[in-house]
């Protein structure tokens, strides 16, 4: 039987993952896979390293009002701020929960970050097991959600804000030292949730082992969820009805071959550009691909790249890459 198109793509991506090398930081670069990448990135453009010395860089978000980047360092329980000319400096500590027991809580700090419609900072609080809002002017924190069906969340990981203000988020057990076996675990699932503008929380998907990155398509008719399962790494997609209810999920990208070939990392954070292009963490780096999972390019650093964020009015892509943060200039006129 001839190979189908999905299998051929997976094989090619596995080869790229092998070339990415071991989990050793190297000079980051962009690998062009298809000509479609050129409309986003000027050929020859390479990422620059803008911050180093981070324990684990995560959850970047660009703050237009201040012209700066915020990003998490979950094990350090810290959010840092980067501004050109000023470098990276501490911004919020603790970023998650203070006084946790390290024997029980592996990552006490914040993970994914986003801005709400009012410009407030939203935090997927891994250690605090909640979704929080922080006023950027006063640093005052408000817990928006910490329970579903009367039980505490596991360790909220990443989030996406919809046009109506709904917060879509994932709740794996990564923050627990013992994962699913943790005595702190109250939820029977590792869920994908939606917090509605009125504060109600609904369970969107409860059948994934390790939900991680999350995003909606520009028309908000598709939900994307990364699954960081060592045995079945993949990116799922769900069609949403007019009320935001999902249909049956299907595999958009199967990353098993990429992982087996030695690509560092797993499917993790993601963002979706205004034209629908997906920028997704995969084994081997950060992949740019079409909504049909056709690969366009791969950003490599020799180590896992956990998450990304568009910034500077779409003129730059920021990437949290293990112990570093990268900035990649995007083609003028192409809006992320």
C-alpha cells in the first residue's frame, strides 16, 4: 500500500527532528521546509537570543501598552520582564504560590500568560492551581477560577482568551511532584476547561492524558490542544459549534515519529496567527504550519522550545527556549 500524505509528512518531520540534535543549546536557526514560509519570514532571517540564565522559560506574552515582554520561569516561581535596551529583570515574585512543599509541588510558579480584554495579566498558576488575574499597575492578584465541580484544579498550565472574554485553559498534573499519583490531585481527569465571562467553568475535554498548549482559530470555530504524552505526543483539533461546544476531537499532527527520531521536547505551547497559521511546539523545536498541518518551517535551538508569542504589532515572534528567550523578526506587513 502506498504511503499516505500524513505518513510521508511525519517521516519528513522525523528527519528534521533528528537533525535538530540533542538537547544542548546551540545557535538558533530557522529551517525552511516550504516556500509558504517566505511570506512570513524573510529568507535568511535567524532568531536572536535576548535573555539567558533562566531555569525554564515559559508562557511569553507581549504587553503592547508598555512595549515589553513578560515570561514565566515556573521552577523559579518568577515572571520576568524583557525590554529592549534593558534586558530581562524580575517582574513578579512569587508568580504562582508561595510556601508550597517541594516534596509535593514540582513547579510552584506561573506557567502560561495572556492578556484579558482590559489589559490585565492572566496567569495559569501551576503552583496555586488556579487561573489568576493581575493588575499590571498595582500587581493586585485576583483568583478567577480554582475549582471545577467543587474540586481543586491540578496545576493550570496554559490558556487562551476568546473574543467574548472566555478563558480556555488546560489543567494537567505537571506541577505535582508525583503527577497523577499525587495526594494533592482532586480532579479525576486532566481536563481542558472554559471559564465563561460570567465566571462559570465548564469541562470541554476530559479524555486527554497530558493536555498542554491551547489556542483557538481566528474564526473561533476550531480548538487546538497539544498533548505532551511521551507515548502518544500529538496535537488535537476540535470543531466548535456556535455556542463553543466541541465535536469529537481528531489528531491534527501525530508527533510520535519526530519524538522517536530524537527531537528534543514534546508538543507544548502554541499560538495561531491572524491568517490561521499555527506556530506549535513539537519535538525538535517550534513549527510553523498551515491549518491542515502542512509544515512550512521549523525553528530550532538544539533544545525544547516550550512556547511562543507574537509581539510588536506582529513584527516579531518571541520564543521561550529552555534556558533562553529568542526573538525572531517577521516579514513587515505580515501580521501575526
